[in-house]
C-alpha cells in the first residue's frame, strides 16, 4: 500500500526541498567539517515553537510537502507536528535526496567518481531496480497537491512497477501529509481497507 509514494523526486515542486537540493554539496562539506552526521530536532523545542508560533510549523510543513494544509485535520496536525516532526535522520539521507532531485534518477548514493568505482565498480551510482516481486500486489494513492511526491514522478513509479499494480488513484486536494491526517479519511476506511482485505490472503 503506497500512500503518497516517493521514489524518483526530480519533479518535486517543494520550493524548500529544491533550494536545499541545489545547495546539498556545500551543506555536506560544511557538516562533515563540523563532524555533524545526524540532523535531530529536539521535540520539546518544536512543541514550544509550534505552541506559540503555529504559523512557523504550518509554513514549514507546506514548504516541505504540500501546496496548502487546508484539507488537513487541525487537531491531528497539532499532534503530528508537535510530537513527531521533524524527526531525526542521518545527514547522508538528506544528501542522497538532494542527489536524486538534481540527477533525475532513482539511484544509489553517489560518493563521487573515485569512491563510486570502489563501491559500485563504476563511476556513477547504479539505478535502483524497481522490478516488482512477482505476486505482490501494489496499490498507489497519489496526491495531486503533493509537492514532495509529484504526480509526474508517481506516474513514472507506476510504470516501473506496472505488472503488479492493482490500484492506482490520483486524489485531488491531497498533499503529502493528507494521507495521514486529512479532514476526510474515507478513502482509507473505504478503499484502502477494502484493498487490504482483498489481497491479504
């Protein structure tokens, strides 16, 4: 079950993500020089910020993943943002994401030509094979307002896995975060649960 699936991200329309991707090499060198290998925001700090300045958290979320949060359940949004966003991650993960946006591929991490030869036996990182496992059904729900997992990239992903895709749906007014905390979650209780029941055997 793929809700807002992310693989190839070259069509991401998030202004913040694109800005970070275009400066990822500088950020990588700076953070490595400072020996920072993990990005981890203190959750208690975020609770205070989101409690007193909710527009900051809303703006950050919109810049990262959606055109707006109008379709999002505000109470659930406070729980999600106040307690779980942003969560920690390795810096390498962020660099890789930037590489994928710039390279217009879905490939392994690039260490640079010399080290790529050591690791992969070639100067460029290999593309990740997305051939589906035979007999494993795939259902994809794609948000038309998703700035992170753009519809163009989702269609590309569907084409890579087409032989096992049993359901593909582009949903209007859905951003990336909407799949978890939309005001209207009937798509989940109706279609997602139905598909899970149908293919669970």
